[in-house]
């Protein structure tokens, strides 16, 4: 079964992939600001969100002057 593509999700970069975008959205993360309220470790614990998506999100957060929540 094909993964539905729900992108764009807020201002999350499309390059994180359709599975990561869908799973983040299902977990209430629909913007970079909402992503910044988490730690990378928390997002990596979500099935479908891998190191590549977290790296892309880290770069996008930095471009907006945001950073991850401290552990």
C-alpha cells in the first residue's frame, strides 16, 4: 500500500519525506515551532521519523533562528 502524501504540512520542509511528514502531523507536529518544542530524540522515537528527517529539520530550524528543546 502506498504511503499517502499529505505534504505540505505547515512550514515543515517537504524534503523530510512523506512518511515523516505524515507521522509528525499525526503526533501534533505541524510546524517548525512545534518541532522545536521537542528534542531530536523524541522525534526519532516516532515510527517513520529517521535521522535524515531530523537532520533536515535541524537545518530548517537554524534557518528560522530556532533550535530544539534542551534535553
